[in-house]
């Protein structure tokens, strides 16, 4: 007999596509279930470990960023073996289905997921759940477990996280990509009085500005085409909890103004709404960009920077804390290794190569390397690979020829030129070069901006921003790019 839908039964949905995620949420709620949402594999695991109510089943997309569905499935089965997991995919190839079943999936659905198919799959999953199943005791949150570091700088950051975690003050986390900014944000949340409340993350660089706005603030029914019903945004869903705004430096300037209002007044309006909504949310922002430089080129608001920068934590790159490389590798090995198939120990040669390598992708690159090591298990081959990559990235430096006295005199004269004039000249030359390249691409694509962005190998949003900043539209004549007019002005 199939169980009846029950609002006390909670389904965790892991899906990176905003529209599909919203559709699944709508269908599940119409069937009477409570729903928790996650946008990647890491967030699925975090929700599972920190959810206040018991998760009855997981609906998991195969292809997701950061950690894909199959990898997340393995972790779910490690921490809650009896929890039913239904995999969904737009590419229902036989290898995908076989891999999902082998890793413990209870069912597999193809996109687009039909209402009735989803209803039956959830009912089957809940029926198949072992009788008298009791979820295992809660483990420590993922952020606290993964924040590993023995270097002096990392110990300082760990102490600082414990000291400021209890505060409601905004925190700005800066550091290169892959250094663990999200892990630190979860650590701060875990130390706060909000630890048992929601922790939500939004990557500002992963979505167009319109979707970022609707995700953060929600919208009213009829606010725009396709808004068939009211939707709560992250600020509402994270009330009393924490929001991580990842890659805040890529947020559209117009949205920055709205975010500033929330930080100042703790209230906002949904898109298309008129009534202010009060919230109590702590905001943690993270970025790999130099925000002070972004303020200089007017892509980031100065007032928002100072509002976010109450507490600033800079995470060092892995190459700046080499003493953490081997402890991190050991931790990640234990995290990803199968108990039935323990890996061989790291050889002295591989350890030396790991410490000598600069790890441009930081901890994320190290984690991928560890996973590769667990699959191949070849110490010698992997050590040689790291040594070759290091030689390629850092070729021997040749000592330059001595500078002649005449050349030295010219260099001194150049230094005496007033700095503001030099900077102004460089800025104008840079703008002119950018404008020439962009206008050439726009002209060749008949002002198709998406094709021009692909032609220039730049992000579409970045191209739109440059077109606006360089005022290229103003100089465009009907059917023409207007290159000559702009370049005449630029000169």
C-alpha cells in the first residue's frame, strides 16, 4: 500500500537549473510534501546534515556543478544508507542509469519529469524505505569538518571564525578561487546563534542579473511573463539564518543598490510588490576579485563595499601555506576513499612533488587530484605529472642583460612623469583598444551580442557591461556599429 503524501514528510531536491527546481518544488508541494532546495551536490550534503526536520527522500539531478549527482549519491549513502534517492537526468543513457543503480539510487527519472511519474516515484521510494528506519545521529556540519589547516595563518583564521561567528556583523571573505571561501562561510554560520537556522548560498556570477534578483528577493504573481504564482526569495527563506553571496564582485550594479537597502534597513520588496518585508538575515559575501579596484572602475559600489567589509577575512592561497598541503590531502583522502578499498599510502616522492607544486587551483585542485589518486593509485606516475606541470608553469628564469646608463637615465625620466598623467594615458589607451576589439566583433556579427561575446571569448554579462561603460550604443548608427565615431571621441 502506497503512503499518503504528508506535509511532515520532507523531500530534498538537488537541482542546479532554476526553472526545473521551481517546477519540482511546485509539484511536490501540490502533492502535500514539504520541500528543501539545493542547487549543487555540496549544498545537498550540507542540507542533509543540518536540516532541522527529517529528510524522507532525496530527488537528485545527475549533472550539477561543484559536486555532481552521482558523487553526492555516494556521500548520501555513506552518511544515511537507508535514505531513498531518486536520480533525474536529461540524458538518460544506459551508463548513467547503471551507475546510479550501482551506487544505491532507488529510482531514475528522465527530464522533463512528468507530474504523475514523480508522484509514483516518490510513493515507491517511501514504500521501499526499511521498516522502523531511524536516521543516524547528526554529524558535525560539513564546513566545520572540512576547515583544515595547521599553518599559523589558518590557525589565526580558525580563531577569528570562532571569535566573530557569534556576531551578526557582515563578513567579507576574499581569496583566490578554490581557497575554501564557502567552507569558511559555513564555519562562521556554525559558530553563530543562527547555526540551526537556514544557510543559503547564491553564486552571483552563475546567473543573469534578472534571475539573481528573483532568487534573492522573490516576486509577486504577474510581476513578469511566466510569474504564475508568488515566489519567496532567499532573504525570506533564510530569515533568522545566513545567506552567502558568492562572487559578490560580479553582481550587477543595479542589484547592488537593492542589496545595500536590505543591509541598511533589513527590509525589501519582492519584484512587483509594494509591501515592505522585514527580515533578520546575516549576510556573508565572498569574492576572488579586488573590490577596491572594482570601485575604481565603477563596477562595484563604494558604499556597499564598506557596508559588507565590517569584518574582512583573506584566505591565503595553498602555495602560501605549504605546510597544510599534506594534512589536507590526508583529510580529503579519508573523505573520498571507500572503506572497502583503502588507497595505498603516499610515497615520499609523491609527497615531495605535492609540496613543491604551486596548486593554482588551490584546495579545489588538490581535492580533484586526491580523487584521481584514489582511482589510479600510481604514486610514481602522479608525482611525475605534478613535476612536469610545475616545470611548464614555472620555467627557469634567465637573468636579464644589465641596463645601459642611457637606458637607465630614460627610465628615471619616465618615473619623474606625474603619476596621474601616466595612469590617465594608460586608461585611455586601454579603453580605445577594448573599444576597437568590441566594435570589430559587433560589426562582424551585425551587433549580435551573444555571438560577439563568443567571438571575443568573454562572458556575455561582461560584454554588456563594457558596451555600456564605453558608451558604444550611443555612437551606433542605424544598421552600423559607429566605430569611426567612437574612436574619434576616444582619441
